[in-house]
C-alpha cells in the first residue's frame, strides 16, 4: 500500500523536476522572442528541448537500456525509420553492419543538432545518403515517404513517442499501411495504460497535467493494444472473386513487459515486435 502511494505521486515529482530544469531557459527564450507568446506549440517545443537536455534524455535512456538492447539491436535492419528520435539515442542500439540507412523523424528542430552528432558518431552521414532528418510528424505519411525517396522502411522504431502523437491509432495504421515494407518490422518500447483499474485511474488523473509539461505526452495510452487490434485495408480474393475489406496486417506479433518493473508503476512499459505480412 505504501509503495503504491508513492507511485501515485511519481508524475508530480517528474513535473516539478522538469519545471525546475526548463522554466528559466524557456522564459529567456520568450524574452528574446516575445512572439513565442502567440505560438504555444513552439513554447512547448522549447520547454521540452530544455527538459530533454537537462538530464531527462540520458536518464530515460539509461532506464530503458536493457529493453532496447533486447528489442532494437538484434532486430533492426535495412532502412530504419526512428519516429520521435529525440536526441538520437536509438542510434547507439543499431548494428551499423545491418542498417543501411537511418532516418530520424523529429518535429522538434531544436533536437536536430544532437541527432546529427549521434548519427555521425555512429557512421551515418547525410553526404552519402545513409542518414536523413525529417521534421514532419508521424501522422504525415506522405511527407515521410517523400523523405524516404518513395521507398519504404524495413524497420520502424518508436521509443516513448506514440504517447505524444495526437491520433496514435490513425498514425500507426498509416505508417503500417503506407510506410512499412511487407515483411518489415515495427518495434516499440512505450509506457502504456495499465491493466490494473486503480493504477489506470491514477494514470488518467495525471495525464492532462503531464501532457502540458511534456509536449503532449499522455500516461493513459493503450499503445500495445492498438498494435494487437490493428486492421488495415486489404484488396483481392481467390478464384477471381474480389474480396475487399480489413484484416490484421501482422504475420508475427510479440509483446512483453519489463521483468523488474512493478505493476503498480504509473509508467508501466511494454515492448513489442510486430512483423508485417
């Protein structure tokens, strides 16, 4: 009971830390450019950039390292699309001999210098076409395909990103249908809505406040269930008869949890590997 009581207020401690780290640099940015006051989304991006640079990025990566080593390193190959690349931490988990191109999707352009530095350190360069940064959102599959030069991705990776997308179900659907190759993999590591009703209640309680502090991030997204229940449009049929409809796009799917993570944790994580038909 005492442990769960502590978990109930864990988002508050994160919010306080984020404000302490990022509020003054954000106010300085507003002072330098007062027009930010009329662009709340840009203020949120500035705040989040300072939060991430103020230790959250490194701490989050360290906590998730065992899961990412199990998920990303053995599975990533070919053209890799990293949605919500942040500071480019995913790059360190890629096997350069198996990954031919790294495409970082990051709408917050203040993060781009960190991504570029990490990519160059790992041997990915824009000059030889092995590295690309895209500034669009994950929902913009048309711009993603254009950035991929109208090819498709062999591997799509999402690390703590689908919690921030305005319409994750639609975005995942379009990414799988349009951007991911047949036999391609969608790998994710996300904090998700708990299956325990009391934990889920507190996740939903904190979600609106957490969303404001962390650039749209929600604590109450059942992301793993979106993947499991996903259906996409299909066309075709047998014996010359056309049978259009919707069906699961997956030929393989696996979801697992973190072995040492308490179920009472409001930041309850799931990792998944889904392979397209």
